[in-house]
């Protein structure tokens, strides 16, 4: 049997690049990475993979049917990481989210159907369930997204389910909690706060930091997706949880402590519109496949802080690509 041929979309992003690196190091695969290279896509994330003969990169949009159909013909599996993902940006302008997250997923599914792809994995998010005050969401719970981003991902998930049911596309959905780790674009909470503090800048914290998120180290998430790719059942959904629920203020204080900064660096800003209070997933179904996270939250956070400390050349040249958006957004949120 030859190498498994995998089309990874959005592989130049945070989770996608970590996933590609993992597969190349552990499996007999041939990977094609299709990425549009928006502001969050970065080929520097995969410099170590460029000389690997089992890896190739194609610049392109998942909404481009011609490119997607051509690449799908030569693959056994498709893993879709490609998406617009930043909630703040979706509130500012939802249109790119509708196009990439919903239309792009449809184009991939249609190509997978025509090509007879053996496995399609849709990478989704816990945000499609909405907020939960107590307990944890399970895979069969209703979707109640509260942001344009979450709604676009929910729409994509429903399309995946429809293609599985109607056309028999062997598709699986994975929904993970908040990821953190190396190569994460510094607009998300943890890398934004770390890099701001390294630059001796204040860190914008929504409301009073009482919102709760469950955090998972990106390598653990990638291991879970790899396992689902191999052993998951077509038509199923698998939650991926880190079981590390923390208030945003707790995360903030931990980062301050690790970077030897005091709380004067916190800048409290008006809460985000429609801000979900708490996310929590039950991942019992995934654990039955044999998955367990390998990293403790504390060790993973320390590794993450050290990575950003040691790699300023990576984040300094990309952090302000979205400067126009960031200035407009945060200027409107600051308390007066």
C-alpha cells in the first residue's frame, strides 16, 4: 500500500500547520497544503517542512472549484482547517466568514463527492453550541451559535452532515475547545497578551475577565484529529476538550506572572457584543477511541510563553498586518 495522500486546507494557519508537522513526523503520508494565505496564513509556520519530499504547497482559495477539484482527484482524504476564525472580525464584517466557512466547505464537499474521497474531516469549534452555564455539551446537543463566526461554522457543520446523509460522503466533524501554543496568530487572547507584555504594552481584557473558556494545547488537539482521521466513524461528531476551564482573568494573571508584570498592565475594555459566557465540552466519545491529552495546562502555558519569547522574529513581522482593524476595533471598546 502506498502513502496516504491527504489534502489539508488552511494548513498555513495555526492548527493546520501544527497538524501537518505532526503527520509528517509520525505517518507515511503525502500532504498537499492548500491555503489562500490571508493575514493569518503564514508559510513561515512550515519552513521546516518545505524540504520534505512528502509535502507540497499550493496557494489557492477553497472557494475556487477548479483548484479544489484538481487537487481532490489525487487525494485519499481531505481535512478542512480553512476558515475565518476570529470572532471580533466576524462582528466587524461577517461577509468573509459566510464565503469561506460555508461556501468554501460546500465546494470541498462537492469535490470530495465527485472524487470519491475516502475520508473528509471538518474541523469545527465548540462555539457552534453557544454558551452553557452548567455541565458540558455533547455531540448531539442543539446548535445555538451567538456570533457571526460561530454561525458560519455551524452552517458548515450542517452542510457536512447533509453531504454525509444525502450523498454518502464519509465525513466526520471535530469540535474543539480553545487552542493555544506556538505559531498562533497574535490576535487571539493568549498570544496577544504574551506579545503585548513582551513589548511592554497593555493587554485589553473584555469586561472584568469573568468569561470562562476551556483550553487545550494545540499538539493535543492535533493528536485527537489524527486519531479521528484514522479511527473515527463516518457521519459522527467528536468533541475535543482540554478539561482546563479558566476565567479570562485567571489566564491573564498567569501570563502576567510568567512575564514578571503586574496588574497595572491590564486595560479593561467594554465587553464584546454577544459575548458567550462559558464553553464546555464532553469528550467521552473521543476518549473511547483511546485519546488523552499529553500536556498539563501549566506546562503547556510555560512552553507557549517561552516559544513567543524565543521567536520574536516570527511574530513581530506579522502582528500588525491587521493593524487597521485592530485600531478601529479596540478604540471603540476602551472604557472612557
